[in-house]
C-alpha cells in the first residue's frame, strides 16, 4: 500500500511503472493521485492503464482523475506527433 508521499516521490522520479502499479492501490486517494501524476508525466505507456481505470475503478473520484489524466496523455501524444510531422515536412528529402 502506497502513501501520497510515495506517489509524489514516484512522480518526481518519473517512475511510470511504479505509478501504474499504484493504480491498483486499495486507497482511492492514492489511485487518484497516481493517475494524475501519470497525466502530468504524460508517458504514452500510461494510456491503456488510465483508459481501463476511467471505466472500471469502483471510486467515482478515481475514475474522474483517470479520465483527466487520460486526456492529458492523449493530448501530449498528439502534440508530439504533430510536432514530429511538422519537423519531418521541413527536412530535405534524400533519395
């Protein structure tokens, strides 16, 4: 069982795997904080676990946190892909 301080430490260390594991914690507040921390980091690896949590978690507040974090991850992923596409379109073509 993680504490909120543990979640803060994992977020600061960018421990995505640890935070994904904390989504299964018995404490709904720990799960919600883990979800929001994953959204802050916005690692694409968190997308699937957050998607599952936003529909399956027994706590409404944890589901809401997961839904918010999911939007952050998806938004950041789209930003990165758009920037990558813009950069690639400006690079000279070599054949």
